[in-house]
C-alpha cells in the first residue's frame, strides 16, 4: 500500500484496544493547556460579565435552585441583595425582552450544574462565586472536549497515535473558542457530551458490544440530549450508525433483532430521560427548540434565503477563519496561516483518497475473508460528516432568519475539522520517503502541534492584553493569584505535551516502514470485545 493511502486505510485487526499511557498523557497535557486559557477568563472577568448573555444563563440556574423550571417569559433574577450584578445588568437593558431568561428553551443539565454554585454563593454571601463557578464548569468542559476529540481520532485511526495528538492540538488551537468557553454558556458542555457519545459509539463498533459500553453510550447520549438540542441529533445519528453497521455484520434474523435492540437502548434511554423537555417546548412554544418564538420575540428580519447563506463561500470562509482570528487581529492577515494549513491538509486528504482507491483495486485479490462491512474509520467519519452537515444547515437557517453568528456555534463541528485536518497533514507526511513511517508521523505531529499551541498562545495573549487595557482583568480578591498560577501550569503542560513524543519513544512498532503492507483482513465493526 502506498504511504499516501496509509492514513486512510482500513484498520487491521491487531490495532490496540486502548490508547497507550504515553498518548493519553500527551492528550491530557494539551487539554489542560486549553482549559487553562478558559479558566483564566472565567476567573478574571468575574466583575465584568456579559449581562445580555450571562445574566439569563445564570438566572436559569437560580430559578432551578429556587425550585422553578423557567420559561422564555421568566424574568431574570431581580434580587439586588443576592445577585446585584444580574439585577443591575438587567436594568441597563433597553428592552424588556432582554430582561427575560431567553435561554430557557435549552434543556436543564448545564444549569443544574450551576445550582451548587448558587447555593455556595448564598452560603458565602458572595454573588460573584456563582458567576465564576458556572464559568469554571464551562471552561473545564472545554478541556474535556479537547481531550475527547483526541480519543475519537484514536478510535478512527487506532494504529496511528500521531493523528490523535494532532487532532487534539487542532481543537486546542482556536483561542477564540477557549475565550468563549470562559463565560456562562452551555456550548462547551453540550459539545463535550456529544463527543463522548460519538466516542462511546465508535468503541462499540471497533471493539464489540458489552454491557458497560452500552451503559456509557446511553448515559453519554442522555447528557448530550439534556444539554442542548444538537445533542438529540448526535444521539439519533450514533444510534443509527450502531444499528446499521451491526446489521451489516450479521444480516440474519437474530442479527436484526440484536441491532434493533441495541439501537433502541442507545436512543430510547435518552428519549425517556429528557424527551419530556422537548415535548414541553412544543406545548409552550409550538416547536421543540422554541426557535420560532424567539425569532418573533427579538424581531429578527430575514437577511438572505437559506440557499443564499448555504452557497456563500465568503461567509463560511470568514466564519471559519474567525475561530483562529479574534476581533483584535482581523485585518492583520493572520487568517492566511490557518488557510494555508487547511489547504495543505485538504491536498493531502485528496492524495490519500486517490492512492487508496488505486491500491484498493490492486489489493482486492489479496485480502482474505474480508467482510463486506464498513471500517470503523469510515463509520466514524460518516457520523461526524452527517452531524456537521445538519449543524451547518441549522446554522444557515439561523443566519438567514437574522441571527447573529458567533464563533462558538462552530464548536460543534470541531471534532470533524480537527480529525480531517490531522488525517490530511499525516497523508502528506506519509508520502515523504524519510525514516520509519510511524516515528516520522509522531515527529511531524509534535512539530505541527508546537506551532498550533504557539499560535494559540499568541492569539490568547492579544485577548489578555486587550482585557487589561480595558480594565476588565478584575478577579475575586480571594483567588487573586490563582488565575496566573493556572495559566502558568497550562503553559508548562503545553510545552510538555508537544515535547513528550520527541523524548519518550513509542512502543515496539509492528508496522512496516516502507514498501507494501502484507495482505491483512480489514478491521470491521462490531467485532468481539
């Protein structure tokens, strides 16, 4: 098999069951770096919060603490003694519609995580504890998301750990997302829960069905659906992928019943656990997400048709670039950095696909007893692509209806973006005739990750300097040194994460360094555990 096709090939049956301690350490270090940036903003803007967004989000948690499930017509917290920031922020709003808990259309999981912070703020008599605490939950969830993307990449390419490292670095690199995760928003918790659902599904498809793995899929799906509406799409798509691929593996009546039962568990448990909330939205607002009611309330005017938004390359390109280019750096040309990386990765991906198609025909007669079912890599990428497509369609509808596109909305597609870019770059690396293939992948991944981490740190520093210049780098007096300590630890984690693959050699290699691979049976989904 040619090197360019190596990254895209079906995984052999001797792939490791789980990532090595070495790889997990690298992923954890990079995730800690990402979380440190979010935690810095979570604890240094506690006295300067976004009233229009954070006020309703925090008020949702306050309502739950007081025993009420709010609606989009429930006023934000008005108690100036308990939560003066929220009350003052609401009073500064010009229109009544901005003094409501408009986030009440979202399921309650993230806000339930904020209830203990409400209680702690009351107990300590310090309302800022609520704001900093709910922000910290979002920041830590972003770190978890970065880690989970690396694990998903491992499930897609388990014999190429460099892809997992590189995907983790790509997810940690948009400092714009790290900054957004430092506020009271449910996005990072929602995407982390959805990523956990995808990861759990892929592990079943690669290693087989066990009771514990099905429990993880059901619980993860419930968390995803209970945090934000796109989590429902994740549950449906993962359940469908599970059922269809297991059915393709065993097309007998028994196999059909088994696939149906497992799909029912993966989708039915989340449906029973949180479906009531979406039914409540339909009863109260006319649709499951209350989008129509919110569009009408905020008097958004349609700016383009859905088709015009979907077919506007400049809009999507700019939105994509803004993940790595904060407002302060727009116009400086920094977007060319990520554009160049993306173009090189897409070129590598195209070369890999072409080489794979060519080698597939050449090796067809050599593969013995290869079952006619899709590989885990194929299923994983199809799930991520389908999920991202649905998200993009929804975002196009939101934009065409007059919605304001924020960069954090693209956090949902970061798992796909990171994995595609990683696989594409490694396809380029594999085409180079230099050394043992897996080792050169790891060295290249470490170098590219170092560049991405450096770019994230530089972009983040611009946001920090702007924050200091504006005088909003205020923090709780009780934890004054903590943000700087967290940021310092995060920087050390980043350095260690990109250096570790260079100094800690990989385990014994079983993959040939050059030439053609021996004929092997392609790994299929749903095998024995």
